[in-house]
C-alpha cells in the first residue's frame, strides 16, 4: 500500500525520489516525504496530501545529497499528518516502512523504560527509535539494522538511511514486497519495478525474510536465517514499467479502453492457433480433484464468483469461494483430493498471501491467477497463470478484472475437457466465443457516450441498486463496488430473485436500479424481477442485448444495448458498462477517479 524508494546515486537524489514516488501514486496515499544525506547529515521534508505538496515544499526548502529514501503513506496507525508522515527518524537514522509492526506497543514500552519517548502515533517511529538505541550502544549501522529487524513482529518492507553513511542503504522484507534496482555505479530500492522504471530495468526481488545491504558497488543479501544468499537479477521490459495516460484524462479511462488489446494478448497466450487451450506444463490434473477452493479479495473475489458458475456448470467441479481475509481464520479443512486457486492483480495482497500459505500448509495444490509474475503469490504457487493485463494504475480494477475472467474461463474449459463433461463441438463453440471477446468488447466500448449521458442522472442519486441473476449476479456486485469506489455513492447489489425478500423496500422514484440482463436462459426471470421494481415506481436502467431490449425495454428509464454474445462469456462483456457507468458518474461528481479517498491499489497489510 505505502510506496518505498531508495537511491544511492551519482546525481541529486531529491528529484529522483520525487519522480519515483510519483510512479507509486497509483498505490494510494495521504502523505509523502523524503530524507537525504547532505555532506553526511540527514535532512527530511514531509507533507500531507498529494505529492505536489511535497514538491512545493522542496522548492522552498530544498534537500541536497546523492543518497536518500522516500515514501508515500497510506495511514494505518495515526491520522494523515505531517508528524506521522514518513520517513521517521532518530538522531542518526531515517526509516521508511510499508506494513504493520504488530508488537510496536511492546517496543514503545521498552523504549519508554529507557527514557526514550515518542512524538508520533505511528508504529514505524518505534523502528527508527529502536535502531537509534542500538547506534547509541556503539553498534555499527549494519548490525544496528539487523538487531532492529530481529525484534520486529508483523509485516514490513523497510529501508534504512544512516547519517555519515552516504554509500549504504539497508532494506528488508517480510510480508510486503521490495525490490533492488541495479545501475552503473548506482543502486536503488523500490516497492516494485514500476517505482524504479525511470531509474533502471535491472531488478532483484527480495524473498520473504531477506535483508539486503545495498551500496553503490552492489548488494549483499541475507536470508531469514542470516545466511548470505544470491537472488537472481532480472531484466524488466521498459513497457511493463510505463506510467502514461496515453492521451486519456485518467488512467482508468485508458485501462478501460485497453481491454480489447490486453484480452487479445491473453488469448494469444492461452489458446493455440489450432484452437486448443495452452496451459503451462505440468498443469493441474482436474480428474484428480473433487473440489476447488477459490480465494481472493475485492474485485478479484467477484471474478471468483463468476468462475464458480463456469467450473460447476461446465466442468461439474464443486467450488467453494471465500474472502481471503476470512479464509484462514475459519481454519477450513483441505481434503486430499482438492486444490486451491488464489486470484490477485498485484500478487502481493496480504490477506490472499496469508490464505495461500495456510492452504499450502494443509497440503493443497496451489494455483494462482496474477498480473505480476514475480510477485510473492506467483512465486509461492505450484502453478502461476499470468493474466497479461500490463500495469494497472487506476485503483479501481478494470482490465485486470476482465483478464482474470478470461484466464479463469479458459481454465474452467480445460477442467471440463479433462473431466469429460463437455463434447468437442461444445468446447469448440465456447472457445470460439472466447476468441470473439476482443472484438465484442471493442464494439461494447461504443456505448461510452450513452453511459456518459446516463451517468449525469446517476450522479444525482444517493443510493443505487444493481440486479443480476446467475452469472450476472457477480457482475452486479462488481458494478456496485466500482460505483462505490470512485463516485462515493452508496450502491448495493442483489441476486434478482432476492429482491422481493427485503431489498424491494428500498425502491422508490429516487433510487435507480441497474439491471444486467443479457438474453440468456434466465432472462425471463430477471425481467419479472425488473417489472416488480417498475410496478413500485422504480427507475430502471436495463443493460441487455438487442433481443432483450426489444422484449423488455418498454417502460424503463434507460436502456443500454450491447452486442449479442455466447451467454457463458457475457460477464466479461458486461463488465464494460459497469466500468463506464462508474467512471463517468465519478467524473460528473468531480471525485478523484484514479486515486479515490481511503483506498490503495496494492493492499499489503491485513
């Protein structure tokens, strides 16, 4: 969630740090700061709010020096104030931190017993003060950092900068991602490759429990047991680290528009020219399992809900779904003939990663669907399936969601093929439906002007309901989530048949009801539920295809018409109007589309 950057450079560090922090804005933050060494002396600048506030401060109060650390903070302990902003510092050390130090109260008590007081509400300040204590006990910086890290409980990515040590950064990770960047006579630390994309394309990812001593000559890495180890250096394609709106007003708009292209790329990866499903070898044997458990958070959780229909209806494979933050605390048994599949855009979602490790400890086979192939979730999986969406900067997931659905759909078809629950002709028809998706979504994007017009009315609402049935119910949930995330309008979603079991009491002329209803096997039942809304004065926005609009469009407030599609894959296409309605409603309200309040892109704390 928080963003970390470190620089041991040959040029002034402050502008490099600010630029790198700008590349991490997509993670979400409420304050930012940097620290540098100027002739060996530590200097700090911090500011609340957008990064431009820090930039303004640096114009009037510049920091010099070729070594430094920087941070964008998403508040956990303590309000977003300048005092609580990172870096935190002792007399001779500054620290930036992503994660939560769970034993910070105990550490504060230890420090207090030694007469060392605190001046912030944060857990991170204790890290700086503890390290300073060890420095005061004449420990060298490397040893002081190692001793400090050994005392910490919880999740963290850390970077230490020491006074009078212009050629040293100490980095460590446990539960939160951290990468080392290699340059020519320069070295860098960052939360991810995107952060370092303007500095280097040579990256080393730290493993869980690693501690790194970084100098301009290179990096020495120690594992959780203190043994010196080597981690591979990888070349990162510069395109993967690009942060560019490409002429769009917002990253979210760009990423919605990119969906035909990225879906086509994913199709090229997972379908052969001969029309077969191509998965990494060895892949899962679906005939050897009796149950599949799907685990995720947020939008990825709704992708799992769609996939449940696919696996159960097409492959006849029972599926259990759980929210990652609840999964391991239920301590669910993992039967011998089962597998667990984890879905995460970042591959670093703390709850999902913890759930994965629980399932792995139970002996389950682990699959993952991720967008970052070097992420912790990917590396901890037996089989990791990339969604190939490219960097997604907008906090509200769009292209990652549809790519997740495509990969899960291909996997469900492969399960059906292996289990013999689908004949060759039906399999070929469904694969053809998948191949048609990029073109259909390209057509679907033509509704944008219509969505923009309708959204002006939605922006006036205080409450909005979404309805869907069968495979469209999870899409209703996703549509409501998107609207809440970026427009701050209260929105709820229900399975259409559940409307009469309570939620219909909310319906009146002031509550728009968005009905997602392709002309499929459940269309008539969904329309019946829609009529119940209209009979009570509700204003219905019907999202359907041409046949559905002809049958059920009369009497609705608005109708948005999409191309006809194989009903199995309708959830992927119908994600487009859900995204566009949320986007244009947020724009109409003037909210921060790409960085909505209180949210972060990569949720690396529990």
